[in-house]
C-alpha cells in the first residue's frame, strides 16, 4: 500500500510545528513523567500525622498511657503551639485535628470504679472519654475515630488484664493485587490516563482551532486535499505523539515505581492506541464547535474536568446519582483506567478488555463520523 | 519608558479587554456558567460514604449461621450481595471486574461458631481501586463486630466508651466537605485558563507590537489585563456562594469580608500565574498546555481538596506550599465550616498575597526583557 502523500505531508507539518519549540518538547515528554512521579509518591489515602492534643490532670496515668500509645503509633503526632486552653479553638484554628478530653474526675478514677464494680457501658457506671474530631475532611475524621477506638481498646485490655476474648467470627482481610496498599500502584496507572488525555485532546483540538483563528482553515479547505485527508492529517500526528509518550511513562511506572506489569505489554499498547484514537477523535469533533483558541481552552476544560471527575479515580462511581453514573459511561478515562488496572495489575481478563476497548472504539468511531459531517457542513 | 504607572492607561487597557470579553459571549458564558455547573454537578456526584459495593459471596457452609452472616452484610446497606456457587478460583469476580470484594465462608462455619472455635472468614478486596479499597477495609471491622453480635451474641461492653464529637460537620455530610473545596479547584482552573491566552494572543496576532509602541507601561498592561478577569472570577465565586448556601444548604460560619478578601487574593494569584505563563510562552497552544498542566491535576491532587496534605511525605508537604489553592483551601473551609477568624488565617492570606505580587512582578519583568532587547 502506498502512503497518501497529502496525509504524509500533513503528518510532517504537524509534527514539525508541534515539536520545533523546545518548551513544547519538554511539555510533552518531560512533564508527564514529572507529574506522574509527584502524584505517585505524594498522594496517600492512608491517614497519617494526626495532630492530637489531650486534656487531663497530671496524675491521670491511664490517659497518659493512651496518649503516649497514640504518639508512638505511626498515625499521630503531638499537637504543637497550642494557644489558650479552649480545645474547640485548637481544632478551629487547625492547631489540632483531634482532642481527647478526660472526664472530670480523671479517666483512671472513672475506669477504675467501673472495673471494680463490674459495670460497663456509658450510663451504667462505665466511664466515657470524649474525643473532639475535626470533620471538615470527612474521610480523615472517620479514620481518626477508628484509630483512636482501636488504641483505646488495646490499652484498656493491657491495663486491666482483660482476658483476650477472641470473637468467634473473625474476618481475615486481604487486599489482592496490591497487598501492601502501595499508593504508587493505585495512583500511577490512573494519573497516567489523565495526563495522556490532556496531551492528546488539547493538542488535536487546538491544532484545528488555531487554523480557524489564523484563517488558514479556509485555505486548507479550498486546497485539493479532501476532507478525509485533512481530518486524518490533523489527527494522526497527535495519535503518534501520544503513542511516543506512552511507553516512556509506562517505563517510568514499571521500572521507577515498581508498578507490576502482569498482563501483556502488546495488549496494553494496543489499548493505549485505541484510547489515543478515541481522545484525538473527540478533540477533532470538539474543535468543529469552536472559533478560536480561547474558546477551545475553556471548552477543553468543560470536557477534561468532568472526565477526570467521573473516572472513578478520585471517588467511587458507584455512589453517584444515576444521571451522573450514565454520564460516566461517556467518559473515555473511565474505560481506559479500567483497562490499565485490569491489564497491568490483574493480568488482563478477556471480557473486561473486550468490553472497555470496544466501548472506546464505538465512541471514537461515533465522534469521528459526526466530526466529518460537521466538516462537510462548514464547507457548504 | 515612562517611570510613573498611570492608572488611566491601565484602565484603558482594561476597558479594551472588557470589550474583548464582551464580544465573545461563548467565553463569557463559559467563564460564569462553567464554575457554577461544575460545582453543582460534582457537588452532587462526590459521595465518600461508599455504598452499593458489589460483593460476591461464596458460601460453602449453607448453615443458619452462614445465612445470618450474609444477612448482616445485606442489611448493612453498604453492600450489594451476589451469591455464587463455589468456584475453584475465588478471585475470578475481582479479575473480571464484577465485584469489589469477595467473601469466602468456610465449610463447617456454623458448627465452629456454636462451639466457639476460631473460624476465619476470608475477605478479599480489590486492591487496584484506591477510592474504595481502603473504605471497604474500614467497613470490615464494623461488619465483624455486627456479625459477632448477631451470631454469637457477644455484646462488647467496654469499660470506657469513646464518645466522639465530629466538629464542623457533625453528620459527616459529603457535600459540606466537597462543595467549598470544589469551588476553589474550579475557580483556580478557570482563572488560569482565562488569562493564560490573553498576552499570547496579542503576540500571535501581532497586536502586541502595536500596544507596545504606545506609551503604556508593562505593569499597566499587566494590571489592565488582570482587572477585568479578576472581576469576572469574583462574580463567578458570588454565584457559587449562592449555590452552596441556598441549594446545598452549607453553613457559613465565618466572616464574609474575609471570604471576599481570600477569594480576591486567590483569584488574583492564579490569574497572575496565567498571565505569567502567557508572557513567558507567547504562544497560545503552548500556554494552554502549560496552564492545563499546572492548573488541572496539581490543583485537584495537591491542594488538600481530597487527599489531606498531612498524609504526604514531608518533602511534598512543603512542595504544596507553592500552589495558592492549597492556601485557599484553608481559607474557604475555614470560613464556611469552622468560622475561623482573621488571626487564624493570617498565614494563608499572606501566602496568597505574596504569590500574587510575585507572579505579577515576574510577569512584568519578563515583559520588560522582551520589550527592551
């Protein structure tokens, strides 16, 4: 098969135009790696460094033990530079995330009473310990309560030599595919999808928007090149750029972060190719609606921001209202995140790969058909 | 070069920019409508209290106890239970993305429970999904307690009860947590996108030379270009404020003046950053890529919006300080939920002020260097 010279010409022109600027080369090949590194290392869903303060009398040794145990665990740090003596203010100003407040007569006293009389539970002679939690971040707030409860039971058990009642029903919980719950294994494949989307979508949509703004689109359309040639010439180079980016980022993920590669690399590359075609097609479709680059930038945000939000990376898709759940089915990132996780971490399941890749193909084909239609309309 | 900055000339540049925005209703509508729409949509979408988790259960016991255990899971409201006949490979539902977790009840589970012997129930969680894995793991300890209570009647009455009080969001409402933060993220992106193209566009169109041949000072150009967009951003924030208060019913405990000042500094800093990008790149497409790169992901992931900054390694905690959104997050959550006062917010406000000034200065200096070869 002979290569179409028009498309080849386009191909060269777009690549040269994009890559001639050193800053753009950095943007395309270095930035994704840097970003992935930062997000892969920095972000953790495990709550740590909880600033804990405690209010109790100096002779309350049970409280002392509980607080010390908290600080010696990996989760808490002592709250520093507390001003005044109002626990509420400490939390309000962010000097503390949580404050333990002993009962009036001291926790040692109350718990000792409860232990000797054999009464348990609050309201029946049992002691109660107050914990104020900053819940302006709800996931963190819940984690603080769980951790503190666990430490409290542990200290009480040791102090009063409560016989270790093993409950009959016991769950052994295992996290498959990521047994150590490593953040990089979670984040890297998903962050990669977002970065690739941004690169391919923005490049392809702004390339056409620029021609429109500069008025060269008319020149192109009046040239003997056919619509198909123009469209392919405007999209293939960006697929190629994306495909050049992908192995680079994957290599950093696998060799730099130790993200496992349990499935076939070829399959992953193939899926990445489909994904890029899809996003570039969407970019081309999108560019038929805009007149200039400013509109293209704002509109790009209109697409990319929801696409990231609905991808299920930041919070689960299952919980969304039904309307948004359906919107998520239009999100290429969601499918590609599924593919990446399934192939890289789980080794690839035929049905999952077929479904998600199929969805991307259908979406891309649909987008490019409409884009072609709209191109014809502008011509007439 | 004139040495005095003339506000009149800055005003003229601003007026010209306003006409530009006005002439382009698409951009105007996006700048005002988009933040509102995004906050509304994703305010509704984000729910961190995970429910409807797909759980596949393999029950190889089929006793009264195992049925009760399954019922406990079902009635918790967190799980969508699907029973499956025991297969050779119990990880299959996870492999095929059909379930987020698998429960394996061993044979003779019921008999062990009655004789109070140890009978471990295996729970396998899909560890590839960061948004749910941890949450499901957290639910499991609660489910274990509930199951023990129901199957073996071991009501655990501890000596000391922990009485937790959740301050500032007592019902742990997801909306209260996300909507204020979301407005910060959306505004930041809009701000940086709006301004990142303005100067680059003038360069590409060749109208910058025209502008430079007039007596306008670079600082005047920068300020004139900033002012209208800052106004636009403040207006958008006003709309978001109404949405948060009246639609989502989020309380506002703090001072409105503080909120306004904070928003102003925040928007200015991102717009100045956008302008700096524009001055430095002089190319619209490059400016756009750049703006998206520094505007989109760092804003969402490193600002403390969802992932708390305290959880990060120390180096990255310091790194986040260069993003104004990280500081504004403290201000906006503070004034909405906590009622924080000026004294407690001095650091974030000063940080944002410093960044605004810094970016504007840098933009002006880059500009000068360009002009005077």
